[in-house]
């Protein structure tokens, strides 16, 4: 295979993925105005449903514009030898492979962020603001950007440097060492994410004593779930949308409630939502997802080790001198079809896990408050209640509200 042939294979992959994603988006958009199924007709009144349709249509149009912009930008970068230009620019400052890679990706990421920030701004301060969701201030928006870059430089830079060093030291066996490091990093992040990362962006406070905490603790005791850490996070700092999540395991496990969730739901509904989260833990979903993620990372790194030594990868992107960072870009695109397949599998497993967690909540607490809570959350976020089945199959990590209603309602 020649570098030119591989170049056009990369271009073909990018365009085909864009066409598939756009087709799914269009198919999904055609169902925005469908009549609500009978079990969900109490979610919206007429005015609210019209508002949800308007919101979905506006987000769809914005998504089309931003995705076309990203595609044109990426293709222009390919055809104008942008990767070769940035690589040459990085080499003007140093000849050290790790430093070259860090400068290279730093320029790429910074340029991408500058070009896409207006879209992020419009999404937050125009669309989300228009429909009453946005609570983010300009200061918070800017600080989030700075903190995100800080995390990327420190954590991402350290991991990338270590992987390249392993490659220089161990050759094609580097993937084993890289896999071990990333596996340890994944476990640490799963255990301590709420303590290490979340405080950089949000304030977390223990759930105060009261009837809600008493009900949660009573339920936890009933199902034999030792729970000492119940926190409330200031989600309203950025949005009115609500959420709850479970993190960590062992002594580090904790349940986190968005303050918006507490404001939106009745106490019985909150306990039912938490029962669902406890179900994930009791069914070992967190461990299974972690092990699966680590296994997929190993597969990716192994495949990378088979390809990264080929000069063809760098030459396809117009760079005559083979390098790990240029090869990594080409491999990432070549791997994307495999990534799509593994994502489909993970989404399928995730949807099955959601059913299991719903069943656990129904069996150990109650189904009715879980259904009413899910309906309220869907209503308050103007969720799409009539998605296209193909879109659900490709993109949804959770079953639709209708599917969850039917599962919870079944005997």
C-alpha cells in the first residue's frame, strides 16, 4: 500500500462516519413531532410539548452546523498538510521525541479549542439560555476552560509522555507497560474521582440530616448496603438539568445528588432513583464496566503496537520522518470503525444494565416513584420521547423512557 492510498482510506473513513451520523440525526429529527405514546402523554402538556419540539429542532440544526464545520476543518487540515506543518513547527523548538509530541498535540488542541469555543459559547449562552437551562456565568465558563486545559496538560501530558517513553524503551512490547499504567490510572480514577477531580469544578457537601437522609439510610440498611457518603453537588451552578450518580467502590463508594434533583423530585422519587444507583453496585455493573474498559484499552494498545512502527502511517499524513505522535493520529482514524463496533456493544450492555438496575429498584423499593421521577426528569430536560429506533441502537446508553416504563410496569 502506498502513502497516497492510505491517505484516501483515512479520508473515506472520516466521510463515511460523517454520513452515517448525519443520516441517523436526520432520521431521528423526523420523529420529533410524533404523537406521544399513551403511557407518556402525561409527561408534557400541549405547551410544554411544543417547547420540547422547538428545543430539539434548534439543537438539531446547531448540531448540523457544528458537525459540518468540524468536517470541513478536518478535511482542510488533511489536504493542506496541516499535520506536517504542525510537526515541523514543533521540531523547531526541540529534537526530543516526547517534547515534540507534547508541543504537537498542544498546538492541535489549542487551535481546535479556539475554533470550537464560539460553538460552545453559543450552545450554552444562546440555546440553553433561551430554554431556561443555563445557569453558567461567563466567569464559570472561562474557568472551566482553564481547568480543563490544566487537567489535559497535567494528566494527558503525563500519560502520553509515559507511553512514548515505553515505546522508545520496549519497542513493540510497549503496549503491555502502557496498558498496566492506564489500568492502574483507571482504577484510581474510579475510586477517587469524586475526591480528586470533582472539587476542581463543583462544590460537594454532605446531605444534611432530615427526612430525605433518613429515608435513604433506611433503604440502604434494608438492602444491606453500607452507605456513609451521601453528597449534594451544586449542579445548579451550570444548569437546571438534574442528575444523580454513584462513584467509587469499597470504602470510597459514594452517592452524589445534584441539588437540582432534590429540588425537582419528591423524596420518594429521589430514594427510588438512588435505589436504581444502588442496583448498579449490587449487580457489580461498576466493576464489569471497569474491567471491560480496561480490556478494550488493552486491545486498542495491542493493535496500536502492530501498526505504530510502520513509516506508512506518518507518510500518509505528509510527514517524511516517522514518529509516534503522527502515527497515533493515523491509527486513531483507522481504529474508529472498530471503536464504533465496541461502542455499540458497550451501549447494548449498558442498556441491559439499566433494566437490571430498574428491576432492582422496583423489587427492593417501588416502581411507581421511579417511573414518576423519570418522567419528571424527562419533562424538565425537554427530552425526546419519540427517538428513532436506529438512533437509539447506535447512540443510547440507556433505554428510552417508554422502554423503561414498560419494563418497570411489567410484573
